């Protein structure tokens, strides 16, 4: 297994562990956030083109909308854009 694949698998595992812990502690906000992102490392591992990364963003946007996390995602994107300027 390459280091790249290992990093993605570790990130996915960490997000799953956070989701489980949040569920046990009844922390809905953290659970929803970890649930939103826990499959993304697997998508990143397969993505190679800008188009594929755009599809990942679109997947995140759709999942965020379904899970009531669209405001969080929009706010996070705004903060990242502000910090990049």
C-alpha cells in the first residue's frame, strides 16, 4: 500500500472514529460533520482530474444539503476563501 493510500485510509478511519464517539456522546453537530466527510477520503484517493475533484465538491454540497449542513459548508468555504486572499 502506498503512503498516499495509507493517509486516505487513516483519515477515513479517524472520521469514522469521531462519528462513533460523537454518536456515543450524543454530540449531533460533530456526528453530522464527521458523517458528512467520512467517505470523502475514498473519493479523493480515486480522483485525478479537476473534473473529478469538482464532482467531489458537488457530492459534498448535495450531502450537506440533505443533512442540514449546507450553512456550515458555505461558512467554511467563505472562511477558507477569505484566508486564501
